[in-house]
């Protein structure tokens, strides 16, 4: 009827320090992304497709970390990790849904930069407000049926033996480790979904940036090159960090999944990257534009 998330119980002497660090990071994520959304909303100079996508990205980041961090903080505070089967399935479903949406939204943002730099004369027509709304809606809803189906498939499996999850939230690899019987079909499904929502978007982003870089190098003005690279560099860093961590987690061979390094990698893409994103990407761009 329930699982037990071990979380960071292997280092009990540091639980107050971990609680303080994660709480500070969570508040930082909420504050920075909240500032980004507010600035984009009130500043007429930021009413462009690029910043429209950034505001949605910031909202997505808030939702993404809220699925994980408050529950993790409660477990660290109480030193208990009991979670019902339904709550675990719900957490996994929303986490995967928002993670898939983030992959798609980063792809949309790369496409926006491609059109802006490679087809500047067509940019107002191609990226009009209606198209931007459609791209956002598509990014948010495409993952829903796929993730719900995948979550149901996993939680309909029989679970036996230990009910302890050596992780700080309900993620696919540690849950599958507790399942009984043949999970080959589930593993194939996980890899197929990961390819669709991680590998394919990443390849599309690589193609977009290949064309962007090729176009930038053709510019005669050094200032123009620097400005073009500046608008893309931060997004590219976020893409590499996020997709790299996702690939390691969901596409690596089974024997190597979720050893001691798995928890650290999960911390990286669920907490650290969302904390850094406003600093290395959106907040810097918005403040420079705002000033």
C-alpha cells in the first residue's frame, strides 16, 4: 500500500544542513522565476515571442521543482519517507509530464532563435502571437496521454519484497527495481518514450543550432556576431545540462542505472539546474534588455 523513500537517510548527521540548503535553493527558484514572469508581464519592451517563451519556461520551472522539493523537505524534516502508492504514482506522473514539456519547450525556444537569426525578415509572420500560443499549448499537452499511459503501465505491475526506494522521489528506474516478474516491456516503453521526448528534441535543437551558427559566421559585423551568439549561448548551456542529465538517467544500460551516482545526477537536474537557469539564462537576458 505504500513505499518508503530513503532519501538522504544514509547521512542523518547532515539532515538539517541539507534541509537548509534545499529550502534556500527552492526559495531562490521561486523568487527568480517569479521576477522573470513579472518583468515580462509589465515591460512592453519584453512583449516578444522570445520572452513569451521565457515566461512560460519560468512558470514550468516553478511547477517542475514544486513536484519534488516540498515533499523532499518534509521527508528530511520528519526523517520519514512513507508515501502511498497513489501519491507516488501522482508524483511520478506530474514529474515526467513537466520534464517532457520542458524538453519540448526548449526545442520551441531553439526554433524561435533559428527563425529570428536565419530568417529575420519572416520572423514577425512565422512567429506571430497565434503560432506562439499554439506552440506553448502543444508543448504542455502532448506529453499528457503518453505519460499517463506510461505511469499506469508501471503501477499496474505487481510489487513484492522490499518497499524501500533508494531515492528522494518516485522516479521510473528505482520503482521498476521493486517490480516482480518480467518488466522487459516496461523497460522498452521507457526507452521509446525517452527517445521521443529527449533524443528527438535534442537532435532538432542540434540541427537548429547548426544552422544558427552557420548563419552567424556569415555575418560581417563582429558586433552582430557577438550579439547573436549572446542570445543563444545561455539557452545552449541549459539544453546541454538538462538533456545530458536526462540521457544519463533514462537511456543508460540497465546494470548501471541508479547506483550511488544516480541520486546525485537526479539532484543535478531536479534542483541544481533549475536553480542556475534564471542566473545563467533568463534573468541575465531580461535584465540587460530591461536596462
